[in-house]
C-alpha cells in the first residue's frame, strides 16, 4: 500500500519531472520522510481492515510490512 500511495502522489503531481529528480527533490526538501510516514499510517488502516474481516494471516503480513516501512522511515530520519 505505501508504494502504491507514493506512486499515485508522483503521478498526480508534476509529470515533466523524472522519477529520479522527483525523489531527489523530495529528499532535499525533507518531504520524502513525511510522505513515507503518511504511507506507513495508511498501511495501518489496511491492517485494521483485515483484523475486522478476520483475515489474520493477511493482517500479520501487513503488520510485518508496516514495521519494515516504519524502520525505513526511522533510518531515513537519521540520515
């Protein structure tokens, strides 16, 4: 889900910028970390949806991915 949200934001934005330059600009503005945090937050909503639907194995996978993305966001904040 975080990757999908990130690409949707890119596609809805300024299309005359290459993806590499877009990422570089977000990094320079320190907005990449904020966008990553937003994506992780949305992943938590998907997790809660799977819990409500009683899809425990899917919820476990989403939780693992959420933790992975949260660790990536934490490391990017350190850099």
